[in-house]
C-alpha cells in the first residue's frame, strides 16, 4: 500500500497556532499516527470552530466557513483544532474572507 506524504503537522503539546511546526519535516500518515502527531488540514480555515471538552472560557478567534468570516468563540482550554487564533487580526491574515 503506497504512503501519502504529509507536509503539515502539529505537535500534540501545541497550545496555539504559534506553536505549530509546518513543512519542517515530511512524515507519512502512518508515521504520524505512530508518533501521535496530529495531521493538519491543508487549509485550517476549513476546520470547524471547536470549543473542546475542557471547561475554561478562553476567548479566541476562528474562521467560520459558513459565514465566510473570522468570529470570536469560546475555547475550553484543551484539544480543539488549529482553527484557533489569539486575535481577530491573526485570523484575518491567515484566513482572508472567502465570501
């Protein structure tokens, strides 16, 4: 079975997008799974806004694909995904309006 190269990956301990490492190393999907490294979507702006299971109430910004714009949402403090930014400006810079 041929492997698919994955060029974007996230460290499991990454708390914010600033902690992400992109295109530093090429892993195959199977290797990412063995090392417990989450695979990022090719476009983080396509990911859903995810609060996560924890109960903190941390204001963050993310791109709402349905609305076609960056919006504030509440992040619970754990898990979630890479569609989570510390500021509206950071979200807008990385996810320009697609409307």
